[in-house]
């Protein structure tokens, strides 16, 4: 028998065998119970530390949380039984920990953000289930590369519109519709990943052709630079007019990475890096808001008023030390906009560097499982889409955590599943749904290879030769 592909690369199937991967749904169920225990346990511990009592509404919160996880698990068993067994528990853990931290911050800030975030979680899980039920096979998405590309670009640039575009905290990345606001870039990253994968699979042979050779690297031909020029222009519009270096880097990095994976030409990655570095440098020289972000990154204490958020975040992480102050025992509410941009600083303060590194490892595990899904498959569109979604997820975490820890200039991106915000939470649940659908397609059993009688095979070969 061939080895189970859930535990290692499959061996070549022999005649008369069926390669049947283990579904691993029971493993997923056990991990889901652990994830629920961590998220709900963090919430209980916070209330015990602050009030020396458990919250009064705990039966409702626990019941709804368990019900959402149970329904998600049942639908996975029903629709995509061969899907990756690790992604859903990791996401439930991150989402639960984010809810617990937002509820903890509500206690210090006398706010009511956690119930709204809990509602967004329910909607995100509902859309996750819709993806699993409606889209059991990802391949039909390949039919609409140009339509999805147009929709993605429109979503990305929608905050620039004069009436509905909305600016907060110096960045114009929001769209306001009545009393509600959302970040269209969160939806654009999913839509554009699908569009890029479809387009690059269709055009990969042309884009892989080499042009001039410089320093041992084959650069792309000038006639093929249209796609990268278009995405470079869109990313520069985001950088200049939306004042959002993070979104600009996220989308341009996603496209260049998918272009490199599709063509296997390092010239595309080198060219993309040079273009973005040049654009960012020009933005630093020409625009004051970019200079403020870079100065706050290099020396926040030189401009304490403009860098107050970064300074408070650094103090909070330093005060937390290795093991943290304890849930509910720190003072993370002193950090401005802590529920969205700096929620990882709050985690570092109350759970310490140990807890923060554990959260980062969970993010890394989700990204690694997505990339493993890409490596497992043979169908090019699914491989490229899985790689693009996983890379985008990892890049977003790297950009925002790097900004909080001063590894990079601070950006306005959200931390997936942790930060307060409905648009980010919903779109990341959809992203995980797509990754799990692709993993089901790549892990499900292959067809039976029938046994062939040697004498019959020899007779057939002789007849074919005649």
C-alpha cells in the first residue's frame, strides 16, 4: 500500500491498490476542543483576575462558541472530509484569543467592543460554511481572471472615491456606508489572489520567457512587463493617496511572489523588489506622511508626540517581560488604538514574549499548512492559489507584527483573527475556507489502478506492434 499522504509524501501506487489518505477529522475535533479551551479559558482567567469571579453570561458565550465550532466541524466532515485537519483549530484558537483580549480591554476602557466582535465572528463562520457548501471545488474560479482582477482593483482603490472614502488615523483605507465602515482591501486580497492565480496559470509560458541577462540573472522581456507595471502603479496609488505603506507592500508582494512561483524566474522577484524599494524611497522623499512613519520607526523618542503609540507599545512589551503580567493584570489600555493595530502589544504585555511567540507560531503553522497544500497538489491553478493565499496571510502577519516590534515601519494593517474589525475577520474566514477547499481536492483519494495480467498485457503489446 502507498503511504498516507497526510503523514508523508505518497509513494507511487502499485497496480491493484487505492491511495486513501486518512481524513483526520477526529484529530481536528480534539484540536478544536483544545482551541476552545484556550480561548474561553483566557476569558475566564481575565475575569477571575479582575473581579475574582466568573462572568455572569458565561453559559451563553460558551454555548454559542461551542455551537459555532461544532457546526463548522460537522460541515467540514460533510462537504470536505479530506481537508487539512489543522487549519480550522488554529483559526478558532486565534479568534477566541482575540475575543478574550478585546473583552479584557473593554474592562479597562469601559467599552462594549467584544459583543460586536462576537457577532462578526458568527458572520465570519457563516461565510466560511457558505464557501465550503457552495464551492466544494475551487477550479470553477479559474474562469474569470479579468473580471475578478477588475473587481479587485476597484475594491483596492475604492477608499479614494470622494463621497464614500473615509480617513481614520491619517490613512484613507476605509469606505463608509451610513453608520458602517469597512476596509475593502481585506476583500481585495482574496479576490486578487484568485485573479492573479488564474491569469498567471494562463500566461505562465509567455511570462517565463527570458529577456536580457544581467549579472547572471535572466530578466523578463520588456514586452511582458505590463502586469507588473499595472500592479506597481496600483500599489503606488495606495501608498501615496491612501497613505498606507502596509497595504501597498502586501498586494505588490503577493503579486510578485505568485509571479515568481508561476514562472520560476528569479528575475521577476528581483525586479519587483527593486521597483517597490525605489517607489518607497521616492515616497519617503516626496511625502510627509511617509517620512513621519519612517522617523517613528528609526527613532521614536526623537518625535514622542508623533510616535506615542509605538513608544507605549514598546513599554508594554518590555513590562510584560518573558512570562507577562497576567491576563487582566497589565495596563495595555494605555496604548492608543490597542484593539486593532497594537493588539499583539497587549498580548506581549499580559502573556509575555513567551505568549506572543506562541501566537506567532500558530500563525506560522497556518501559513505552513497552506504552503504544504500547494506543494501537495498537481493542478496548477489550485497550487498557485494556495501558495498565494498562504503567502499573503503570512506577509500580513509579518508586516503588522514587524511594525509593532519596530522591525518595520508601522502600517495600518490588522492582525488576522485577533484585531477588532469586521471586514478583516470575515475576509480571513473566507480565505481559510478557500485553503481548506483546495486541501480537500488535493488530499482526496486517487482512482484505483487495476491489476493487469502479465500474459494479457504481453498479448496486447504484440498486437499493437503488428
